[in-house]
C-alpha cells in the first residue's frame, strides 16, 4: 500500500524490525513519520509503520483512533 500511495520515499528504515501479534509475525520495513490521510472527507497528518505483509493493505490502529479522537458508531454504521 505504501508503494501505491507513493510514500516509500519517506520511509525511515531505522525503525525496521519484526512485528509479532496474534495473527503471526511480519517484517517491519520502517516508519513514515508524517503523511496525509483522508478519512470521511477529513484530512489528517499521521505516522505509519510499514510492514512487509500482503494480507492487509492498511490498519488504522487504536493508537491512531485515540490520537485523532475518533468515534466509531456501530449502531448507525
């Protein structure tokens, strides 16, 4: 996804390593410290960890949900 979005040039490989989670492990290629993302017509600057995982394109994790004061309304979709 990072390649398709054209942000690989912003990748800081100092943060490379290995991510371990419930679904297994994945190689961390690095971190993009600041890039724009559009969600629901609103723009946010956020940081991203780039994984060498082709199973999932993008995860907006709890850390970002909290940082941007997001509210997910499951009742009203």
